[in-house]
C-alpha cells in the first residue's frame, strides 16, 4: 500500500539524519574493502583516472554492493533512477527505451528518433538512439553520472549531463565471477564475467547476462492465467585485447542483445477524475492491483542490438593517442494496447471505466545503423600544463515504421507511416589545464559542434474512414536542420586543506535542432531549433581521514530556446516546440562514512527547481477527462499556458541512502545491506493536471547473506514495501497510467575466482 507523502519524506529525513548528513552517491566501494576505512573513489570523468575529490565537476558514482543490488532481480537500466542525486529515468516502452533526466532536463517524447539532452556513454561510445540506451547493465567496473553540460572532453556534446558506463577490461585481476538468482514471478537473473591472459600480452574477457520473468499480469478479459509483463533478455560481450609492453593497447569488442517479451502495460482509467490516487478495475472504491488489467489488443515487443568496436591506445611518452571506433546496429518491433482497456463506447462491453475509442498501434525500427569515430591526443603529465585535443565523427541512419490498426486484434494495418532520418555530426574539442604548486588547478575547454539532420516521412497507406479526420494518405514530407555552435567551459579547483577541495565551473551547452515526423496521426512535420544552456556551479569535496567523505554542489542554469515535446493531448500527435527560456537552480549533496569496523553508511540528496519562462507558449491539454490546473488561453478551449511550470518528470527532491553491516563468522562474514530511493511529486506532461501526476515514490531493497573471499549466498528483496506509484501516463484517450516495478523476493548464489 502506498505511503503518504509526509511519511515517505519523514523516512528520508530520518535516514539522512542517522547517516549524519543529507547526501551521497550510493556505495561506490566493495563492502569487503579495507575494514579500517573507505577507499578512494577513482573516476574517469575527465578521460583519465583521478580521485573524485580533484575533479571540478558534480560527478556521482555507483558501484559495489549498491550496483549489484539494484541491477539484479531482473532489473533493467531504469533501476538506476534516483540512486544518485538529480537522476531520474522512466519509459513508456518498458525495458527497451529509457528516458534520462538530469537536474530536470530530459525529453518525454516517446518517438523512436527522440533527441535527449542526457547522453549515455558505454565504454567511451555515445549511444544516441533510445533503443540503444537500454543496453543492459552487467560486468561493469563503475557507473558515473556527470551533471551539467559536457563536451570539451567527450565526443558527443550534451547540455544536461552524461551517464557513463565502464565495463571490466580483459586484463583486470580478481574480477572473474558468476552469480545467479531466482525470485518472485519466476524471475531469473544470471550473469558472469570471465577473463585473463591467453598468452603473453594477449587477454580476453567474456561477459553474459540472462534475465527472465514469467508473465505475471492477468488480463481478466482473456481466459486462462497470466498473460503480460514476461520477458527473456539476453546480452553478451566479448573483448580481445593485445598489449605491446606499456606503450600500445589494442582492444576489439563485440556485443549483442536479444529481447523478447511484453510491451509496456497501459492501464485504462487507473485514476479517478479529480484524483491521482490509483484505483482498481472496479472503480474508485476498489484497491488498485498491479497484477490485473483489462486489454483486448495484441501485445509484444522484440529488440535486437549488435555492436563491434575497436579501441587503440598508444603511449608516446609526453602524450597518449586514443582512437575509438564503433558500429551499432539495432531493430525493434513493439505493439501495445494503447487505450489500456477492453472495448469502447461503440462495443457491447468496455472497461475499466469509460473508453471513448479503441487505440492500438505498433512502432518498428526496421533498421538502425550508428557509426562513431573519436580520436584524442592527451598529455601525460600530472602537474604543470596539461592538454587534450580531439575530433569526433557521428553518422546515424534510422528507419521507423508506425502502424495504426482499425481493431484491437487486426494484423493488417489501417494506416502505415514511415520515417527515414539521416544524422551527421562533427565535433572538434580540446581543453587545457594548469596545476600550480599550491594545488590550484585551472582548466578551460572549447568545442566546435556541427550537426545536420535530414528526414523524409510519409503515410503511404491510410484506409481509415473519412469521419475520423485523418485525411487519407500523406505524400512524402521532407525537412532538413543543421547547427553550428561553439561551446566552452572554464573551471577551477583549489585545496583549502589536505582534506577539503573547493571548485567552480561555468559551462555552455548545446543541443542540435530536431525533427519530428510521426505521421500516423498528423499530416505535417514539426521542427525545433537548437537550444543553448549556460550552467554555473560551485561546491566542495571533502574527506575526514578515511572514515567519511562529503560533497556539496550548488548550481544554476539558464536554457534559451529549450526543445520541448508536446506529447499526446487531444490530437495524439507529438509536436516539437521551443520555450523561450527555462531557468533552474538547486543543489546535490553526497555523503559516505565508515564510522566503525563493518558498518558503512551513505546518503544522497538533491533539490531541483526549474521553471518554464515563456508567456506566449501554449499547448493542447488532455483528450482524456483530466483536470488541467493551468490557465486556459482566452477563446481557445483546451489550449493552456505552461508559463511558470516545472518541467515534466522533474521531481524537486531526490533522496537515496544505504546502510551495510558485516560481522565475521567462520571463514567469512554475515552481512546485511539495505538501499532506498525517494523522489517527490512529478507531473507527466508539460501542462499541470490533477490526475496525470504522482505525489511521491519510495522504493527500498534488502539483502541478507554470508560471503567469503570466494562465495556469496544471500536472500534479497526489491521494492520491499511494495510501493505502487504511477510513473507516466497516456492522455489522449482516458486516464491511462503506467506503474513502477513490483516487489520481488529471491535468493542469489555467487562465486568469485
């Protein structure tokens, strides 16, 4: 049963108080680390290994017990949401299309070519398209979240931040493992990574992940048992590495992912009009049950990803030259019951609640090809003058086909819409830094960005009745956008003492122009101009010996011409718009401590306030009978001002905390570990409404086990309070909601070697 907002936030405040602070990345060290204190956190946020305390960025890390806990039990990349301050992740496609938000900046667009201001970088390669960003989390050395504009050190420019994954490399020592778990709903999570030397200078590593869940949601309108939300998800990585002494490293990587299961389950009329409290299939007086739904449409989802990459690194003495070449391919087919219910007002029966009309569509990516090439030259010195120069080339070819069906179980579409988008980008970037003897370090970087997109979209087939108002087929529509922008950043880090550093950073970020061509329901393309962001942040990073660390960052940003997407609404058509300005401010605080032997505590807290500032910007409200609280434009029923609104999917507060304790028993340790994540209220769309929102969400995990240097046996629980929260909605038909993941109990066995 869902906790009240006051109780949830009190729990957050209590836990933060118990850890003596209000903040921190989840545990980034292995719980079996030095019993006498915390290890250093080493990050590669600036493309070289550095102590996190010395990096002039707001950067959080996730690893060790926390990463193992949140990424197990059949979880996908969305499980990282809220595990570091200012990070939110959600999806209306489920496991295959995550949408990332940092400091409130993101994109709620559900289209398969949606531009996102948060970049995902996997082993130095940016994954641009949404169907690549869901690549599973397994056999990782670390996860880093870089908040604020990036670009002078990375191939792809990003105005909001970067989520960065680094996999374990073939020559890593002591990192081989196999672990498997079994839990509720037949959930299987099995993964492993095995690597080492093949011959002198040649090493390899094989990593695999298999996740399975039985169908556990029962469609009560279909005879039989459970019908939905099951999946089989498999991913593998092979790395071959050759080293010639310490000077030259060559690494070839191949990766694959295959997914088959349910598309996202949409739940019709999960809200009662005038409330955002979830209700049951029997109406407002009944309790919501996430294990039951009503649906009459077909539901399936299939995804395939393939990747080959080559990295070459040459240490020439004064400088290191690095080349990263990567090719990704993907295809997707996804069909769901969009109205989320059974029948409609024209059918003999319908429900739950009133269904105006049936809606069933399918979105496919027949082909996605992404090629990236990055070349960097970086100085090797740790003091005095340092520098880095680089060039980045990006090319993407994307085909999208959308289908609209006349009836829920039709297999012949009534309308077919196609999109072809070709994208090219060039980045020239560089930075210089100078380390003074006093410890003061100054850094400045610059980047030239050139982006170009071409789109051709059409609706060659449309046999829907004329009274529906779609107007028949649409001849090919074309659009081209391009941008040329110079971005930069300036930062400084200074030690106040051996244990305390302060830093400040000013950065200019940029997002390329975008095109939207979803013509299954509309007849024209929409275009958004480029956006630019100025970001200012300052903070401190401190340690208390090796017993505790505390980081605090305050920030302010102002984005001009922010790209927003008016999703759905009465017309069920996504439209790109530019807001004149969006301003935001807030803070991120992070704390970790090991006060006594065997006890490790951490906490994190962020506050994000942002505001759309455009008195002339209006969007269509919901087609569903929701209660919009914004001002309606005079003489324009159903059109509302969004001036002054907080961005969608942007909670003011995010908090996380963990506690772990272990005690020696025999040849190993008995341990207990718990992790929690809280977020405050969110709105789902650009306009504010009573129904399409969620007041708060609190999810916790628990793990109890026994481990030695080699073995780990544990029982675990995820979402142990069985929190039920709406995470998104569909607003054009009825009061449709999507909800968070269920509670999972299970056991796990792991071996390290």
